[in-house]
């Protein structure tokens, strides 16, 4: 368990997940509300796998080191 400020997207796995979803959904170029809803569901069920979530969690030590290296600044990961 880590204690960090609430506004720390580099160290917040769900923020990384939402960014990944946003990218994948935008690649589908939905042009209507129905297409957007369909794209979101498709990405959620196809790409947000347990393995992907585990990889996000496993990346935390590396992310912590990057933030430390950047003296608290943002990382690219």
C-alpha cells in the first residue's frame, strides 16, 4: 500500500487504464453515441484483460523509480 497525493496520475493505475481505453476507443473513430458505446464495451471486454491489469500493477515499482528519478515530476509511462 502506498500513500501519495490524490492527484498523482503517474502513480495511479486506473488513470493509466482510462488513458489506454481512451486511445483504443478513439482509434475506432466512433461517429455516434451508439458507436461510442459499442466501442467502449468492445475495448473494455477485449483489451482490459486480467493480464493487462496485472501488468499495470507490476509496473508500479518502475513507475515509482521514474517519479523519484524525475524528482516528483511526470513520467512518460
